[in-house]
């Protein structure tokens, strides 16, 4: 399955890049990963389930790979690179 493509039958929440953008926008302060997921689900008007959480973890991995967030003890923090 290619997580970076979207088609007409796939919900937008299953797109890793879109979800990463939304998660990054929600991270104004350091917060617990569960709180971040809850805020995402309320913001998007969806219920959390196993498939949505899988996409959210993939999105966090995507952001972490570009050094945009840091993770420590289940706390997610946004890294602002002012270069």
C-alpha cells in the first residue's frame, strides 16, 4: 500500500502528508501523544480507531524523520528551525 497517494475512494485522513501537516499545526506546545491524537480527532470530526492511529503514528514518524518534532517519554514537541 502506498501511503503517499490518495484516490477518490480513500478518506483524506489516510494521507500521511496531510495528516502530518495537521499534526504539526496542532503542536503549538509540548503535549502527550494521546492528547495530540484526541485533538486531531476532534479537529477532523472523526473517531479514533486502529487504522486512524496507525496513520497518525506513521505521520509522527514522517515528521520525526525531517527533525520537525522530538519525542521524549510520550511527549511530542515541535522543533522550530529558524535557519
